[in-house]
C-alpha cells in the first residue's frame, strides 16, 4: 500500500474537511472510521466543552468519573450481554489485548482462534513483557493462534457454506483432543481486509462450535460497532450470536481516543488484580462518547446507515459495472469496499486501488485503502451523511475509477 504525500487536515464540518492545500474534501473515510458522526457535531463539542470547563481532565482508575459511569450504563444497555461489565481503554488495540488477556486467563489456555485476513490492532505483547506477573494472572500470554476461513469473498475455505465453515473449525479444534481453546475472535465484517462480510450464518456457526466446547466468543466491533453496518452491532446480522466479550473503539467518542471491552462479569473479573488504565475512560473521551451514543440512539443511525449504505452500494455497483478493473463492491451498511483487479489476469491489484485512491483525492473525495492484497478502496463515510452526499460521493468515486480504468 502506498500513499502520496499525506494530506494535512486543518478543519472539518459535517462530512467535509478543509485540507492544508485550501481545498474542501468530502470525507468518505471518517478519519479511518473514528469520526462516526462527522465533524464539529454541536452535541459532542458541547459535551467536551462542558467537561473542559470543570477543569477536571485527569483520569479514572481510583476516582469516580461521572461520564464514565454514564457511558458504562449506556453500553451495558446496548451490549446484549447479561450482567455485563465494561472496561475502558484508549484504543482498539488495547481493548483487543485486554479481551485476549481476559479470555486466556479465564480459560487457563493460551490457544485462540482467529479469522484469516483479520486485523485486531498493533500491539499484542505489552502485557507479556510486564515484569509483574500479577497483571498477567498466571502468565499465559502471549497466545497461540490458529486461523479459520474469513468470508466467502476471500475464497479461502468453507466453500461459502455455513456447514463448511463450522466443519473446518470443528476439525481444527478436535484435531488436538484435550487442548482447550480460550476463544475465537472475529470481526463481523473485516474492515482493514477491505470491508469483507462473513457469509450469512457463518459467525453464528462459529459461535455454536466454540460455545459447544465451552470456549468464548470475542467479537471485535472496533469498525462494525455503533450502527456502521446497519445494525447496532455487526454481529447482529446473524441471529443468536451472543459474544462473551465485545471489543469496541474508533467512532465511539466522536473522534477522541477511547476503546473498551464489555463482557460477562465472570470473565471480566477473572484477574487477581483489577485492570487499570491511566487514561482509559478519561473524562473528555467518555463525555464525548455519551453524547455520541445518545445521538446515535435518538436518531436511529443504525437504520440510516443501512439505508444510506444500500443506496451508496447500489450507485457504486451501477456506476462501476462493466469496468474491467473492478472485481466487486462489498461490505455492509456504510462499511463498504471496492475490490480491484488486474484487467488482464483478474488477480487482485493494489496498483489500480492506489491509483483510484489518488484520483478520488484529486477530485475532492477522501477514501481509504485496504484489502488482503492492498487491492481495495475502503468507503466508510460518517453515518450522518445526506442523500445528496451519498450521490456526490458515489459519482466522484465512479468517476475516479473510470479515469483509472481507461
Ligand atoms: N480491531 C479492528 C477491527 C480494527 O479495525 C482496528 C483498527 N483499524 C483495531 C482493532 C485497532 O484499533 P486502534 O487502531 O484504535 O488501536
């Protein structure tokens, strides 16, 4: 993946950012999905300013932070987990690491299963290198990982059939009798991999297999949470998926740093020392998150994301139809990707995606890059975008792809 000179962003309003070059850009990447509601949202700004005006910016662990408690309550309400406990971090990476630490400790097993092509963050060793073993429980980290197939569009197993996926997972687990699996961790739609959804029923099938064996399910909803896919959580696209631990971050605090885990009490409290984080759940981020969550719920943004995502997907499908370099439009809700290919060989092609990414920017549209071969343009606009912005963004992207395909 290669990027040209990074664009300086000097201000933002609604779904538009002003670049250091003085131009306005329609943002279809939301600051890598962090600006879930767009820019300069009055409710979020006021919540942050209110907190700033108290003078209290310091953090959580040993004090009661009102906005943290409010956020924990709201997240508990929407988590779908019985008797849930939430823990806040500063990022998705830390939240994933927390979930893995808890799952491996709870299960007394270092074996974790993940999906091929998944991305769960950049640090996975911090706790393992800590000198004080109490933070590690019995010191089972780091984990041992096996991988099972991702969604059918990745074409790497399961034959696109729910039974096929379940069978692969069962075979993997049962091949080593007596080996306990701590957890399976999965993104319901693989974001960095290019917005690749799992097959209908695939996550539920995986969940059944791990729960039948008393293992845990960790849903990494860092990109798919808060309505982006058209449901509040991405895992809700399958019936009856009950995560034991749910990881969130990115858009939750309207652009400020915040992540976390919400999960079953027994798992969340299995370490001998309580988890602490100096800046996790800090007053500014949690105040912004309470305002963000209220905004999402009051305006039913999951439904809006579903609607706008269908319209955007259809416009992209229609506009890109027949282009030899376009492999497919994929994703769910407003977590979309366009996969590109080499027109001659049909192989995934990063060069085309990179060129389209550049052409979008030249036309005033910000999108992202991703994909297991770097061959996808990622489209994740703020959930507040208007119908006019759906049309304008789709037209700019189609125009850019046509320009490259010539
Ligand atoms: N999980 C997923 C699914 C992600 O997409 C990301 C970030 N792209 C992370 C975890 C890590 O989050 P962060 O960058 O906030 O550490």
